[in-house]
């Protein structure tokens, strides 16, 4: 039997009635309304110098260093087979001055031989992890080439062991009473983060809702939490964290921001309340879990390589704006592997599809990373600035000032490709390319004392500063 026309109308009316006023009471799995359908992202890459890490040139170092060509993930693979964690005993963190000519080339060769890996860097310094088995040989190379460096961490495994101690009994008891397990006194597993988001949606159904916008490669949920009082005149902001698995301070900070806004919404300023907040705390859940159970210093996602290729792509080199340009690698074993094509990875694809199809008109896109204390704006793909770079610079400096007033940390503001180095395929470039005005990558603390292995005592101070920055951004958005 064909349904009568009025059944269809009634259904449509009911759907509209159900979707509009009750939009804040989505059940997990239900979706926020979408705008149009998604177009497949285009490869927008152009002919540019591509920084690849393949085919190391032959060089006298070969004698000293040995011809070691093991893949970056070989340690991880051994651990996987042995069902144990990757052990960083005796591995060291060095800060190397790169101002002298030839230093970068030397570090590049050491990296290709898999004796070191890069943690962070700017125009004048590089933080490198020196593997335990390589400390002697790398020391010799540095001496011979007169390269100056400081040893920042003597034994990384010791720092890893001390980084995230278990909660004391009082805290555990508090957790049980609160209805969720997040504390900001510890780095939590994905289950606790997702549990916390669901708790907020259940507790504050009028303003908080959670939506799974896609699945990671290993089919973990990509959960976006929305905080909104539903006013049609609201602006919108998208915030994410946890792109890079080992940057634990990022999801911790992003969930802190969620907690402050959701738990105190009624007392919040109009600047905060007149924004629809869309927040994805863990972009790379597979990598995040992997850093908890296998390899603390894993960066990429966990898509398996084809054949004997290495695992994982760098999600922040996989976005389809000038994909495949500078500062991204075509080598699957590289930590900055761009993926096989733009948006080849389910995690980056989900974010792009969500932002493109959302009814929200985003005024800002913030992506939290660590470390270095930088507030970076596009473009990242090359040393060019967008037409409104002055606006981005002015607001960025106001955010940095608020951060410093709050907790004393100094953030350097600038165009990412100029301040640090070009890096193509980043989510910030893509967001800016979508026309989102205030687009920033925020490299949280510290500046390299602990690097990625930042003790839990830093969570609250770092997150409090970030929240102060968010408040400034909110007020600037309303001036648009
Ligand atoms: C260190 O150098 C020695 C001698 O040149 C070489 O035999 C050894 O394989 C090197 N070790 C590493 C880890 O590269
Ligand atoms: C680069 O890094 C070094 C060491 O971490 C720091 O002292 C310096 O201020 C940084 N430069 C810029 C431009 O941020
Ligand atoms: C290293 O520095 C020392 C003294 O500063 C100098 O005598 C030597 O020639 C330098 N070696 C190289 C390879 O630059
Ligand atoms: C989105 O907001 C900007 C100003 O923030 C405005 O210029 C633009 O027209 C808006 N777009 C839509 C589709 O509402
Ligand atoms: Zn990062």
C-alpha cells in the first residue's frame, strides 16, 4: 500500500518539529543537521619542492654510523610481537643549535639512518631524540662537526615512568561520586574521555550534545561534543585536539575547556554563551590508545602499511589544501608521512566532511598540539601569508597576552611557515581555505624541558591559560 500524501507531510512536519527545538538533545549516534552533500576533496598540490626523506645520499658518515636502514617503527614492531611496551631506557633528548651551516644536513642524515628522531624545532634550534644504541656514535659526529647541543633528558624511560602516576585514593573516590572519571590530575584513556563527554550530554541535555562524526581506522568513535543554547544568532567555533598521539597535553587541555564551559554555562559571559562550540578532543584515538599501551612516543595514526611498509600517516599532513607540498613526506616510514592522497585517512576525512556539511558558520578553528608555546596562523604550506594576516596577528597577540597574564607562559605568535618551517597538508590551512577567519594551531607547553613527556602537574596550569585564550577569542569573534 502506498502511503497517503498527508502521512508524508505529517512525517516531514514531525521531523522538522523534532529536529529544530530539540536539537540540543541528540542521542549519541543521532546527527546534527547537514548542509548539502560533500564533494570529494581535490588534490590541490602544485609543483613544489617536496621534502622527502628517501634515498639518503652517500656520505662519509656511513663508516661511523654503520649502514643502518631499519624502519622507524621496527622497535615498535618488536614490542608488538613481544607484547611489551617500547622501552626508551637510555634514550636521550638533546637540544641542538642549528644556526651553523651544515647542522641541518647532518641531523637529516642521522635521522635517515634512524639514529635520531625529531621532536620539535624552529629556525634556530632542534630537539632530537637520540636512541640509546646511538648515543655514542651521535656524540662522536657532533664533536667532529663542532655542533653544540645540550642534553635535556638523560634517560627518557625514567621520565616516562614518572610522568603519569596513579591517582591517590581521595581522587579515585571523587571520581566515583562525580559520575565520570576525568580529573585533569592525570592523563586519561580514551574510554574516560568519551565517558566524560556522554556524562555531560546526559547531565546537561539542554545545552550539551554528542555526535559521532565518523570512525578511526580501527573503528573507534570520533566524538564531537557541542555546547550551545540554540540561539539562531550564535556564532560557531570548532576546536580539536589529539591529532598527534603522543601530545597528551592536548586532549587534556581541550577536555578542561569543555568542562569549564559546560559545567558553568549559566554563569559564563555572553561572549561564551553566544557561541556554538563544537569540540573534538581526540582526532587520532587509535594513536592515542597506542601511546598508552605500546609506544609512548607514537605520533601518527595506525593505518597498517601495504606489504612491508611502515604503519601510520601524519593526519596533520593529510588535509587536502596544497597537499603534498613542502614539509611533508611521501615515505610511509617518515613521522611526517602525508598519506597516499589528500584525505586518505578516515580521521582527517571525517573532520573535513563534518565542517563542510555542518549548518554552523564557523568563525574560528583552533587545533591544539604540543609543544613549543607557539600560536600559529596560516599559511603553513609555504612562506606566504593570507590577505587578512594582520587580523590574525593582532588577535593572536591578544590571546598570547591573556595567556601570559593568566599563568606567565610566553607564547610566540606568527605565521607557521615563517616562524617554524613550511608544512603542507595541515588542518589549519584547510580550515582557512574553507574561509574560516580565525584559524590557529596552538602549540601548548612546554618549551622543551619535558617535551611530550610533560608531568601531570602541568595539566591544570597549561589548560587554565588556554581557557583564558579562548575567552579572548570569543570576545573578538563577536566584533566581526
Ligand atoms: C657505531 O659506530 C660503529 C663503528 O663505526 C659501528 O660499528 C656501529 O654499528 C655504530 N652503531 C650504530 C648504532 O650505528
Ligand atoms: C627557538 O627555540 C629556542 C630553544 O627552544 C628558543 O630559545 C628560541 O626563542 C626559539 N625561537 C623562536 C623564534 O621562537
Ligand atoms: C671546531 O672548533 C675548533 C675550536 O673552536 C676549531 O679549532 C676546529 O677547526 C673546528 N672544526 C671544524 C670541523 O669546524
Ligand atoms: C558566515 O559568517 C560570515 C561573517 O562571520 C558572513 O560574512 C557570511 O555571510 C556567513 N555565511 C553564511 C553562509 O551564513
Ligand atoms: Zn602535533
